[in-house]
């Protein structure tokens, strides 16, 4: 297939990456984006086509001052984004970024340097800077690089980067028209389609050489509804390590209807009551709670520095929590983490007992633990730190309908929104964009202004029934140490015997 990208030379790509990276455009887009597919050598021959020999040389230079471990991380990323607002295609972005990050570990210390200039001289300087962390007489010899075979947990047949922008625009226009037609009270529809296509190479002094192509795709619909003085919003999206074959007009229609349904359902919402109530968390959409309120406190960097709360409760607890980078197509899934460790499933809490943490290489070494495949970084400009992948509360055995029926008066949380958690005390506050009253075992009136308050371990202790209907969301993102990472989370339907609700109605 013909492509306008093909004639772009390596240097030109570099310039695109360095000089601001993104192009912003308004209609007509097709003039800017007239290519139909990336060239076949797009990922095999990006500017980061550095040979094994070159990487071996760099590792050697990085170890020249006696560091214990050295690693080279090569990244080449193409990002696309198209958005619709106020009935029109509003903008389109395309960015190319690439670079190399070189890391040296020595004791508790990390030496890190990166470069987006990929000439050997500049990379040599980068390795030299990273090496400065150590000053030992004895210099370690790196193991020769050997390719590792990895399993694939992505569901990508058609790269979204190979799709002409007109086709992506059709999804946006479809979601817009369906959203607006859903109900005349819907007065605003915003839609975004984005895809990130990242090729990485990781090579280290233990002899690991691994390559991966990571695709993250998202179609996101937001709607607002208005009636007299009442306003509400709804959203729906599909995100994951997914190819374009998972996105079509039918999906755009479904997402628009789902966002519309939420906005219209929430339009008559009344102020939530304040006080202590039993709550039922809906499957899937409440997993972010466990990610934020529990998961972060099980990342090994916090554990090692003892800044997070963790516990070892024995007794009657039933909740179990896992982090799993191998869920097919999920947003947090990884064939390998950003240190070359294969993605894997780690049970963190087994029926209330904390049995493992999430490790990157540095913390695993310092804590004498096994790697769990959780060393992740946002880009070559960052060194890896322990991060979650797909984190979820594990399934129980109860019937989800019976769980709702068992509540006389309580709150049904259909979707958990943004929140804040203190890493030292575990105390949290979460908003609930979609929630309802439960009266005599039935879901009744929509409620607005629900705020869930408490602390993570206490909520785990108070989980009394867990459904068999575990659902893992397609994906979302998490910010830590100024690094944004794709993750996912999930949960089955479950009941918490009591939780404090901050609401407007006393
Ligand atoms: Zn997070």
C-alpha cells in the first residue's frame, strides 16, 4: 500500500518527535492524513533500529564504573487522536516520539539518562552518564544478549495506526448522531478515538533481549443532558490492547446509547443521604476503588519505604485481590513489563491475608523477592517503578441478584468516579457519578452527590458477600510519580456491610 510516511527519513522522524511532536488540525483532515497504512517496515525499521551489537556496547559502557546491572530501553511510539465536539470534528493529533533510556543499578541507587538523539556518540554519552552512579574498581562483564520468546495477551489483528482517519471520523460522527437522537434532553456529545502504538526493545546485562509492540486503543463517548435546572452526564467507552477490528459503527452506536442511558437515568437524581449505609458495588465499574484504595498500597516501593499501610488480617475476611497482566485485550495487559519480565498474574491478598506485593527489578532485588512483571514506565524518559497492570477483586460464589435483594436500605453504586487516597493512612474519598437507592431489596431512585468515605483495609474487612460475576473493565489510566500508565481494574458484584456516605441530605 502507498504511504506518505514512507519517504520520511530517519532524521525527519526525529525532528517530528523533538519539535513538539504533535500536529493539531481542524477540517479538512484528509489533506493532512492521506496515507492509508504505515509502511510494512514501520515497526521493523524505525529510527530505533539499533543492532544487538550496538546495545551490547552501550551496556558495557554503562557498567564501566562497576554498576551491578545495566539496561537499555528503546522506544518508538506513534500516537493518533481524533475528537468531535459540537457536531463537528474538532481536532486531530498525530505524534511520533522515540528515544533510548539507559539505566544502571547499584545498591539502592539508580543511574538514569535518556536521549532522543540516536547517533552512537550521543547514546555513548547517555550510557556514560548513567554509569556515574557507581565507582567500583571491579567491573562486571555483561552476559551476551539472547532473544526471549514471549506470549501475547493483546488482541490486535488490525493496527489502528493503519486505518485512514476518515474511517475513524465515521465512528465519531455515528456516536454523535446516535447520542443526540437518544433523547431530546441530550444537549452535548463529545467523542474521542485515540490509539497509541509503541514498539519497545529491552536489553540488559543479564543477557535479556526482548521486543514488543504495544497497542492501546480507545473510543470514548461523553454526553450531557439538561432539563429545566437539572443537569447530568453520561459516559461509555471501549479501551484496551485492542486492534481496529474491535471498533465499528455498531460499537459507536452502543457506546452512544449507553452514555445516553446513564445521563437520562441520572437527570432526575436527588441528593444522596449522608450517614452509614450498606452498599452494593456493581460488577466491573467499581474496580477503580480497589486499584486506588488497596492496590497502590501493595506496590513494593511504598512497602520498602514503609510509607504505605498494609496489613495482615487473619480471621473472617473473604476478599481476595489479584493483579494480572495477562487478561486478553485488557488495557493494563503486557506481554512484558518495561524491564523485560513477562506479564503475569499475582495474587496480592488471599481471603484477607496479604501474601505478595508488586515488584520492579530494583525493589525485588532489595527485598529479596521474585519479579512479578510490574516494572513499568510511561516512556524512555522515565525509569521503571512498580505499577499495577489489571487489578481486580476476585470472584466469589454468590448470586448478584440475591446480593441486591439482601439489602433493606442502602446504596447501589453503578459506577465509581474520581477519588483521592492518602498513601499513609489509606483514607479515601470517591465520587459516584451513577448511584441509586436500594429500598427493600430493589434498586430505586437515582442519587447525586454520593461520596464514599473510609479507609481501604476497613472496606475489605466489611465485604460480606461477593458475586460470581467478575468483570474486568476494558481499561483506564493511572498516574503515579508523574507517569501516566494504561491500567485496568475489575470486580464482581459485592456487598459492603457499612460505609460512610457523604451526601447533601442529612
Ligand atoms: Zn492509580
